[in-house]
C-alpha cells in the first residue's frame, strides 16, 4: 500500500486541489488552520489530522498551500528544534507564492535538516483549481521533480520544469506581473466603457470575439459586467503578489512601471475595504478615483 500524501492549507485554492488529488486516487492526510476548511476533503475521503506534526509523521511527501511566508514558518515551526523533526526524511513541496529569496532560504533550511524541498507554485485561481486546470512551475532536484509530477497531474493541466530553486517562484512572479497588470487594464477599460454609457454586456462580447479574448479576460469581463465580485482570487492576495513582483523588480534594478501602477490600485482597493472580494473589484479603486475628479479632469482633493 502506498504511503499517504500530506496537504497543509485548505483555503480557496487548497480545498479544490486536495479534492482533485483524492478523486485521482491519492490517499491524503490534510490539516488546515481553519478546521472547517477540511470538510470537503474529508467528505471526499481524506484523513483529517489534528496537527501538522501528525501529517508529517505518516506522509513522506507533504504539499503546502499556506497563504503567507509567516504562516508557513509558523506551521512548520521553522527556527525551532521541531522544524528538523518535521521535515527530516520528507519531501516538502511549497505550492503557494512567496518571494524567491524566502523560498531559497526555506529550501536551504529543509535540506540542512535532512529533508528535500521542491517549489511548485501554481498559476490559476479558484475555477481552474476546481477543474484541475492549474499550471505548475516546478523547481528543485531532478529526481524529486520526477517523483512529484504524477501527483501534480491530478490538479494541473500542465507542469513546467523551471530548473533549480528559486526559478519556480521567479517564473511565477513574471506570470503574475502579466496577470495583475492585465486585470487592472481590463477593469479600467470596463470602467471607461460604463462611464461612457456603453453596454457592458456588448463590451464583454466584443472582447470575447476578438484577439483580446482569453479564459481570464472572459471570466473577469463577465464579473465586471455583472458586478459579481465573489472570490476566485481575492484582492488582498493579489495585492500581496503585486507587491512581491514590484519588490523583486526594484531589487533587481528592472523597470516595471505598469506593475507599480497596478500595485497601487490593488492597495487602494484593500484600503477601501474590499480586500476579500475578487481581483476584478480593483474597478472600485478606479471608481473612487473618478469620484474625486472635477469636470476638467483634475483631482478635486489631494490623495
């Protein structure tokens, strides 16, 4: 009988990913900081562990989809003697988005403790996660990546080998740069169309019919048309990612003006109180800016 696989972190993305692994016949032991998030996986046949240590105890491979670097360090007890006890002899797979520097440091700590580390951040949001259509960007040792691939194929429609750590995360930041600027531009275009009195349904249909069409533009244009900001990728999480990209660009001395502008819009949306809404809700920041303009297009109040 094959050993079970561990899964830590069953949030918006982790829940459907875990369910797809179970549907693929993978024996899974799960844990989440919010216990009720384990319900879907439990209903699909997962064993729910009481603690992260219980997951590591019985699972030679542990996947993590934890939201932040701080959450990862806390759950893994990094910086304490318990960390080595958890990861020794295990393959730790970090699937969330962090800075490349953080990932490289975690990889070094895991390997020093006698474990193995693989980066496997995924491109996609809740709907692709539910459909098993995520894209994995994998980095690490060749043998570990080869061992991991069959698991990822249950949750991803494509798995790309990005080389050594932290190239998986660096690639993910490049993908995120395109995503966060594209959706900010789409929201601005929809806001422009709506304020010009155009029909947003027709606008969305035109986008879908031409060269501008893509799966993400079709989904987000419909959300903007319907004012449906139910979460597929939350503004607060998107802002975290846009900040990671902007910081990485500045650190490397790379010009990224569109990223800086998009990052500011996502930040403003969070400040307006919409951090829990979908990233399409970035249009709210544009609406707030428009509300401050005078008829001649100047800002009525200082920002």
